[in-house]
């Protein structure tokens, strides 16, 4: 009886010995991306003025997060965009382009960028607000031409400006201004902002508030006309100002949106295979001083927003809902087998003891 009990227990535990376990055999736990930053179109905001933002690409996630993100940052210094230098790139960043004729995107470059987007590449387009500095002020023609190409292939949204004007407008708010400049606007985004509250500053949490919570921003931006884009769409995310804001263009015309009652300064859009973000501001993510010894990107949550946008453009966020790792399923299976084996072993042991106790010794007298 004892032998049969031992054999039964061994048979019960055999499946546990051969239960497969999940192992990472790749040897590399990092997610690798290639980001191309353009400096070949007269951009005032080169790698020096965007140094803090670009350096932050190496620390998009805390070090204890696995898998972590590894960015290979490339710079396009002289070449025109073509299928060769965009090949293998995950994200292309285009800040406010120069004003000279040679700084404009050529037709072949626009085609190359659109092909890049259609093949799954992400695009970050940044303009700037209207200023008195010709290097800093928003040059709308290159960005709007790109957006309009192939029948609004990327988006029907546009950087807003006066009719037949070369420069963008600038958003003003007399109640939320700071640093004694009515175009430096401090915005607070309430937690219920994803409800699309019209009379408050709103930001789409699904797209911009994923990895790190965004609460306060300091913006200095041009406004974005949404065109036919629908803000309520699940494929569109926008950041807006409250109803107290308005925009002024280079002809000193005041614009208030009579339909939406807010101004948009940041727009994100999911296309079929790629993602695009259009920002009305480059300067708010730059190393340029907003006041003495204080730079724009370090204001409030500006740096966090930059990082969240990059993570979204790299398709890292929103995080998909994934099934539990295989090791969990096999562990549960092993626990069930173990529990069953213990019950069987216990029953066999009790039965053996019981039968052994009932045995009697019979002596035969000689």
C-alpha cells in the first residue's frame, strides 16, 4: 500500500516538473527608436536652443521601468528630405522653419514626408507665435503647405494667420497672463478636462496625459484652426485655452472662435498607420529664457508635456491592455496541481494509517 501511495504522489507531481515557464531570451529589454531632428531649413531653434528637450529623450521613463526606451537621435543638417534619409526613422521633428526662400520645403521633400507618414512614420510639427523677432515669429507657409498637400492628407487643420499673411497670430489672455506679458499665458488643466469643458482650458488626457500627469503649463503660442477636424473624435486630441483668450494677427485683427468659444494651440491626430502632432509653439519647449535665469521648457509642466507627446508619437502610449504574462497562467496551473496532489497524498496517508490500525496479530499455539 505504501508503494502505491508513493507512486501516486509522483504521478501527480510529474506535470509540475514539465510545466513550461516564460523566459525572456532576447537579451535586450529596451525599446529602440530613431528620432530625426531637422536643422536644414533655416530653423532658429537648433539643437542648442532645444538642448534640454532633446537631452530629455534619454530619460523619457524612470530607470526602473522595464522595458525602457532607447532613443537614437539623428540630425538632418544639410540634406533635403528624401526616401533614403527618412528610411528607418520612427519620428521626424520639424520646428519653426526659416523665412528665406531656400528654407521652404520643396515639392519633392513634401512628397517624401507624406510617403514617410503613410508608411507609419510619426511627425511632430512646431510653429511659433507672432513676435517682433523675425527669427522667432511663426512662419506658417511651410507647415500649412505640408498640411494641405495631397488633399489634406495629414490634416485639414492650419496654423491660423491673417488673410494672405506670412506670419502666424499670437494668443492673448488678459486674465491669465504672467511675467507682465499678456501673451505668456499660465494655464491650469483640471482633472475633468477630458470631459471637454468649453469654458475652461482643456487638454485631451487620453493623448497628452498618459505617462505623467499634466496640471499646469506656461504657453506662448499661435492658434490652430481646426478646419474639418472634429475635437470629439477619438482619433483627435487637442489642448485649448479658456474663453477669455483671443488671438491677434500681424494686421492687429482680433480673432475669437465664435463656434467653439476656445482657441486650440496643440492638436494630435491618429492616422491609419501613424501619428501627427501640430503645436502652435516651439519656444515653450526651448532653452530660451522666459525671464532671467529661467528657461521656457522648465516652466511648470512644459517638459513633462514634451515627453508625453514624444511617447505618444512613438506609439508607446496609450498602453494597450495586455493579457497576463504566460508565467502567471502556468503558475496557477502548477498551484492547482500541487493542491490536488496534497489532497490525494493526504487521503492516501490517512487511508494507509486507518488500514494499518485495523490489522491484528494471530498467534497459533503449538
